[in-house]
């Protein structure tokens, strides 16, 4: 996708050179950082230099490759996977990418492992983009249907939460891919962008949309219910960090409140879910490990000061305790549909198995 008219991915590689857009500085500064080691990759994931479920999976795959370039033993492979798995607990894409790496590389002789790991990381990055591209095509049909639905003579109004755009995936995005596709197809679409405190990923979404000329409006997290109540939202599309096999969806904190408001007002609530976000081993959303992040993310708000420099200001007095759960679970019954790379389905086990029949044989136990 584009930055000032030039095409980029959020993580770019050329041979062994891996560079990532520093998302801690966006949208205020465009800065690239090079990942040179396992430690660099682990740190970039943990401190959210790279973020978004699919992209942290890609970064983890690169972390494995960089580790094996230094030492390619079985022990080094296991240690790299353990280090990367411990960086962030909620997005299952991270575990998925590490499982892929372990499965593919364990059988490769150590002398060839580094090169195999490098090729695998590049392939996972490309596959992620291909999945997003497909989700964009399937999801754009939902936006197009909304455009044909009521002849209101106004743009289709989409509400999204957090950033599930190209910054979160490499290219296209999950929840934003349908928006980009619809916009490219000439459908009149406007996006309500939730700010998404405390990390304000909505500012990343607004920046992406602005770079592509997609009409949008940045709103505080509390505005969505009001807008839905006044018929100013036609559909919600959000991403997911972990989708259970019965269709519960874990996404950025605040997603659940939007789903509740959407249900109260009859607004369709769609979730863009690439297959690596599906945890086939997990039935119930209550079992998803919810990341608890540093309280300073709540105590302080970052931005740019009057002199243009990055700064942060305290918003709560020092004596008050804070809590910072980073994700919440939206139960399947509040989800209108899941948009996967293979098509759109109900947020149910039957719906998912309909699209991924090869998974049926792995399933067992109570639903
Ligand atoms: O904490 P983050 O910014 O990594 O959380 C990101 C989200 O919650 C996204 O909505 C999710 O990863 C889907 S991204 C395609």
C-alpha cells in the first residue's frame, strides 16, 4: 500500500535485510528499523514496533530465520520459538507462524536450515498478503450489497475498531481490505475510525485511509453507539487476533462494546478472519489468554507537541491504580459473519468447517 504515493509493505525484506515501519512513531513520523537478530524481532513484537496479529506472525518467522543464521542447531530452533512465543500471548497467528516454522525446519539438516527459514519467512509474508487480498474481494461484496440496499443517496458507512489495515498485516489488511477494494471499485464508502485507546491504533487506520484518499472520520471510542443509534453506521468490520472454532472472536479492547451496540441497533457486525487467526484447538472465547499491558499506556497519551516533536502527557493522577487489558472477546452470537480468504461464513463451527473441511477430522470434544 502507499506512503506518499510509493508502494510499501509494513515489513520489507531483501535477502537477509529485514526492515519494518516503526509503528510506535506513526502517524507522526515515518521511520524504518532494521531487524538484525532474534532479539531485535522479539523486542519489536513486544514493544509493538510491529503489531497486528498477521504481522507479528510474519515478524516471528523472520525472528526464527535470523536466529538460525547465527546458530542452526535443534536447540537454537527450540529456543528461538520459545523466546518469540513469549512476546505476546493473545494473537494466535504468532503461535501459528512458529508452528509452521518448527514443522518445516525440524526436518531440514542444520546446514540448510537458515536458508530454508529465510525462504519460509518470505513465503509466510507473501501468503499473508494473498489471504488479505482474497478477504478484500469477499468483503467488498458486503459493502457493495450495503450500497445497493437502501437508496439513501449517501456513502456506505463502515465503522472499524483498532487497525486491521496493511500496517497490521504487511499489505491490504484484513478489515480494511474490503474498504480499499470497494473504494477502488468506485463504491462511495466512508469509514468511522475508532480512536482505540490506549494505543490509538485508530490513528494508524486514519493515516492509511488518508494515504489512499478513502473518506473517513476519526472518532473517540465512545461515539460508536450514538452513531449507530442515529442510523449513521451501515456495517461494522473489525479484525481478530484469535477466532475460536465456534466463532467467538478476540480482538482489540473495545470491540465487544461495539458489537453490543451493533446488535442493539440491527447493524451487521462482520469480522475479517484469515485462517491463521483461527484457533481450532479452542472452543470458547473465555479461554483466550488476554494480554495485560503496562499501565503507562493508560496513564499517558502520546502525540506531537506544539514544536512537532513526539511527546506524551499524563492523563490520570499518579495515585490512581490503572488496568490495561489489551483485548476482549466478542461472542459468536454477536458476529454477523466471518470473512475469510475462502469466503464469508456464519460465526459457527459448522460455518467454519464449511469453508475449511480439512479441519473437520481434527475436531473433537464438547462444543
Ligand atoms: O495490539 P495490536 O495493535 O497488535 O492489536 C491489533 C488488533 O487487535 C487487530 O484488530 C487484529 O490484530 C487484527 S489485524 C489484521
